[in-house]
């Protein structure tokens, strides 16, 4: 396996067409987790992504929460993979070098009448195998979170809950997969999938690809891909959630992830710290039809701040530096759809991956890899490397080592993003490393340059200059997020 290829003529141009063992559709957290796990075997693998980078869909706009696993229905695949993913997270974050903190979570009960619901949630978590769960009274709750609402009477405490950087985690999976031989093909939109003899033909905006197995990890578009191959139709609803992000000056307002009791549309509005020292508030939950509908609204933002204020007091709204919205891929049965599709041998769904999909991603990747391993019986990749180093943060070094780094590489002494204190050296690394950044957003998600208080108002020109120089382009060719998202038409001064 992993060796066959052929050359053919397509649209008058000479093009190399490879018969892959596995094609993965979608380079979000699920697709990249699958790619990383499959790279443990001697398989030729290609990830097809419609955007210009990994982590451009649901994976870039979510709550960044590692869920303990008390919310998913007992016996569901969601519950099983949530707990498994949570248990893998700490070791995985060390192996792949991405930020993760086990800060614990609290589900707050605001009325004694809700106490039976809190108890039911506790029992569900126990049955799901969540360790360390307990119900605490108001006295203990206030000790943990002094800014908790005056109406809070008790809470479910889950010490295994955590927070993670969703960008860092996705890039870690992707880079490690690439280092182990997985190919990534960007700006490649899948338009059709069909079976031909003993392989799958995947038609895209960049030509045709062939594979023995296809993994459908297309996020909110996974139903469209599934429905190309199956008479048993899948339906996914984009569920929009709006968020507010607060500046570092709000750090410490809460230290745990503070949830409300779950309702029809999920776990409600949360208030949580981020691994980078911000405070995150959100999300709302509104079912929409537009699978690109990530605009924010005044009504939505007012709603989430009003709901958050019911759980905590003195919410520091003056420290909000940005708002954003993301889409969850809500399947009608509210369950992960993972497995070989009936009547479509070799086509594996990885669909309906909404919350707790980020937490479950390591277990999802393992499950999909196990399915393909049983089907294909591949040999293990004896050259597999299970570790990866992220972008060096000079601030993590002791003073002398940092000074030595700057002497050897002066770019690490040049601050580009003053809000987040990101150096030119970090930005250059983000561009040059495997699957490197190609746009401003690509740099931002890898380094946080542009994520601070001024929201890229100061650092964008310098970042564009670095991008242009490292990629051999002019600044006018640099985009915000790929495609036609160019920021400038040219320069307004003649160069001598």
C-alpha cells in the first residue's frame, strides 16, 4: 500500500494523479486527528481542504473547552469518546506541544428548584465514567469563584474539565501528520464523490483524486458529502454561537469554566478563562440555514452578556476586545456519526461532530484509524514520529537563555505585536514550518500576533511585510484569509 501512482492528461495539462490509500475531506480538528492517527500506518494519505489553511471552520471558533463528560447521554458515542479524549489530552499536549490546562469546571445551580436537575447531571456523569465529580454548596463555590452570582446556591464540580488552544491543537495534529508523510491539498473544494470499481473518485475544484478509502470530516458540509454516496440521507443544521472575548486585564475574573445547567440547545452560556489569559463568554445557540453564516449580531451579543450575568456578577464588559461567531455541525439525532456508511464500502463518516468534538478529537482519530486498519490491514509505519515541537515562545525561557537566543537570532528580539508581545522570530517560524502560514489569519492563529487589544491595528503592516518577504510575494498579494481577501492594492509611495 501507499505506492501506486499514474500520470494522465487533464484539461490539456500534464498532471500527476495519485491513487491514495486514504483521502480525508476536511482539515479541521477531526480530519487532522484522523490524519495523525492514520499516519501510524504505511498508508498514502491526502487531506483535502476547501480553505487556504487547516483550522478554518468550526475548529477556529468554539469555546476551547475540554469537557469532563458529564453532559452527553449515557451510552452514547459522544459520552464514550468525550471521556476517552479527556483522558488522553494531558499526555497528548506534552507529546505535540500545545497549550492545555486542567482548570476544572463548574455547573452552577441558581435556584433550589433546579437541584434535582443538577443531581441528575451528576448521576449521568458518574455513569459516563467521569472521575472526581461532586456537588458543592455555596460556601465552597464562592471560595472557588468569588465572582459567582449572589443567586448561585450550589454547583456540580468536575476537576477533570479543562481548557485548550483549539488552533494550537489542530495545528499540532496537522503538522505531526505532515511530518509522518500525510499530504495536505488546500483550496480544493470537493464537488462529487463516486465509487468506480474498487476505488473512490473524488472530484474537486482542483481536479480528480482517487482513493481506496474516504473519510468524510467536512464539518457542517459533512451531510452534503455523505448524501453523495448514500440513499440514507444525513441532515446537519448549522448551529450558530456568538462569543465575546475579553482582554488580558480581565485575567482572574474566573479561574474555572463556569457553565449554566444544560438546556435544549446545549450547555448554555459559559464564562471561562483561556489558556492565553483572556476571558471568554458564550456561546448563544441559534439554528440557521446558511453554512457560512458567521456574522455577529447586536441582539446575539446582548443575549449572551445578559445570560452570563445571571451566573457571575460584575462581568467586566468594558474589557471586551472582540466578538466572533462559529457554527456547530448539529446532526438531527444529536450524536456523532462515525463509521463505514452502509452500502458504500470504504467510505467512512466522521460527521455530526459538535460539542464535545474538540475534547473527543483524539479518540475520534483513533476510532477512525481503527476502522480503516480493520478494513485495509496496513503495516505499521516503523518511521512514525509521535512528537512535535510548537513555535518557540521566547517568554518561556529564562533570562539568560532568552538573551542567548536573541544574540544568535536577533529576530526574536524584535517585537512585532505589542499587545501579545509576539516577535518577528515567532512569525517567521510560523511561516516557515510545515504547513506554514500563508495569510494574516494563518499567522494570527499560529502565534497570536493580531489577537490582542488593538486587534491587529498596529502589527498588520509589519506582519504583511514579513509574510511577503518569506513567501517571495509583494504586500499587495498578501491576504487576510486566502482567496480574494487582499488587504491592499499597492503602495502609495514611490520606491527609490
